[in-house]
C-alpha cells in the first residue's frame, strides 16, 4: 500500500486577506521598472487614444460602452493578479516542505 502523508494546506483566505491588506496595487511594485511592461502599456494607451478618437470622443454612447469594457477588464485583471499571488504562495509553501 502507498503511504499518504498529511500535507498542511495553505490557508487561502488568510493569504487573500494578507494580499488585500498589503498589496493595494501590486502592479506598481512589480512592473514599474520593466521596460517590456512600459512598452506594452504605452502601446495600449496609444490604441485607446486612437479608438476614442475613432468613436468621436468621450461623449459618445460607444465610448461609454468602451469605458465600461475597460473597467470590467481591469477588474478581471485584478482578480487574476490576486489568484496568481495565491498560486505563488501555495507553490512556495510546497517548496519549503
């Protein structure tokens, strides 16, 4: 028979609470010095400006929908950052065993 050892599972809710308390905007801490990040961000900003102009400016119905999309995407990325942090924390816990 195969022996199964008890593995203590990381307390995800504790780590989630820790992340939310100490990492209000982790992107600022991690990528602000990355040239690759800056290039991609600048490209996105330029594309957003072009799209805004193509839509007739910020007062149009189409722009308002675009702005809602950008906000929803931003919130989605925040969830992804948090989940990635938790995955890294769980990986670290496994490495230390």
